[in-house]
């Protein structure tokens, strides 16, 4: 049996946290023993983690200091595999990998690195990324970015898409009804951290083209860009947009929405786009890098259009909302390609071979 040490800052809501929670829960216990290292033992997904997964809390707050606790821990535990689920942790760890001859190291990237990582002190460490025995990219865009822009050995980069936990989603989307959800409007949902890369400023420009339409946008999420977005909403006079903040269960909103919109400037492999499809909701996504074109099957589970063209994107929204979409077909599109059984099998094959 192989011991796998997964490393994350915490289990707050996010794509990496969701994927690693699923991995820890679903790996075959006759072959693998997952252990989870957290900087802080906190976050939404703690409630969804199986009780047999050992959690090791480092009790630290800054990623840059984590290495001083991670290295002694690896020396003490001697795991077969160390799996880092956060790019910055992987970067700081990469120069030290050659000192551990009996442990294999796997990094899972979360974004298109050349677009996401801008700090020079972090980029420096990517010079050592070839020390990893395997690097997981969730999309072709991510994989090609690592190979072309960071000179990573092509054989070390493996594409594995994100898994969708339909059992969890199906349970949560039926938990409760949404209060104050006006069904007399066509309801659009957007979800994500309120940061510039999520492109909500572009989406607000689109909504300014739809002021006279019977369409409402609800944005779920919080973040550093919130005040700027609220000011933009005020300047544009957008009574058709509501910010609801971060929701512990976004699936009840996704299930009821007439359309989900992904406005991101770039992504890694957007879980929320998978989850919208898993809820049977049709999507309209910005034409951006990060695996979006691997998730969207045109006119089956969604469509892709440039959100920089505000008028064109608004027109596309109106066209989509006039049509009906088969929820079962949308769900089937996601389940047939990204269900957790399919993706977990790919990870288990990797862990067996490495």
C-alpha cells in the first residue's frame, strides 16, 4: 500500500480543495493510504472529508514559511508520494526534491502559469520544476504552457481533467429552496472569486447592454475586487445585477438558473463550469484559455463567445435564453467525460506507475 501525502493550505471552497477532497475520499483503500497536510485545519470541505483520512495541521499562515515544517514532516513520515495541490507550495518545494531519493513528488497546477504567476520571486522557482517526477495539468492549454514557456520535460506533464462528484452535487442541490429568487425573470448565475481574472467587470459591461430585458444576473462570490465591482455597477446603473456574496452551497442556485456564465480572462480547468453542467444548466463561456473548449460541447451543454465583445455577448445571451435546453443531455455531457469514477481511475493508474 502506498502512502500519499497531499498538501494544501486549507479546505476552503476552491477548485484545488474540491479535487483533493475527492481524491482523498475515493482512492482505493486497498492500494493507497491518503493523508492530508493542511496549514490550517479549516474550510468548507472538512465537512465532506471521509473520517478515515488523517489530517496533519501545520498551524502556519504563510505559504513561504511552510517549507520549514513540510521538509521535516516528509523526512519523518517517509511517504511514497508527496502530492502538492497548490502552485506556490510546489514552487518553493521544487529545489529540495533531489534530497528525497525514496519519495516521488507530484505537482498539480491550478492555472495557466504564464498568465497567473507574475511575482518574480515565485517564477524563479519554476526553474526547478523539472525536479518533480510528474506534473498534473488539467487541460491542454495548461500542459502546453508548462512545456513551451517553462521548458518542462514533455514526458513529465500529464493531463488529467478534474473529477465531478455527482453524488455530492446531487445531494446538495436538493438541500433547500432559494429565498427571494424571482422566477418572473430569466435568471443568470455567475460564480467565482471577485478578482480581476474572473472577468466580472467584463460581465457587468455586458449587463449594461441588457438593462431593458427581462433578465437578472446573480453573482455568488467574494474577494478583493468587490468594491470596484460595486462601484462599476453603480456607475452603469445596473438594477439587473445582484451580488449575494459567498455561498456554502451554490448548487441550489445553479440548478434553478436559466443560464450560467463564465466570464474569466483565463482558467485552469474551471470546476464551476463542470458543476453547472452537472446541475443540468446550460453555459455561456468566454473564449479564454484554460480548458474551456474541452468542457463545452457546442450547443449540447453550452457555447463559447468572446466577452470582450459586450454587444455580441449580450446578443448571444438573449438568443440562448429564447431556446429550451435538455437538462438530461447537459448532465450526460459532463458525466460521460468527467465523473469521478473516470478521473479517479486515471489518478490511480498514475500513482501505481510512478
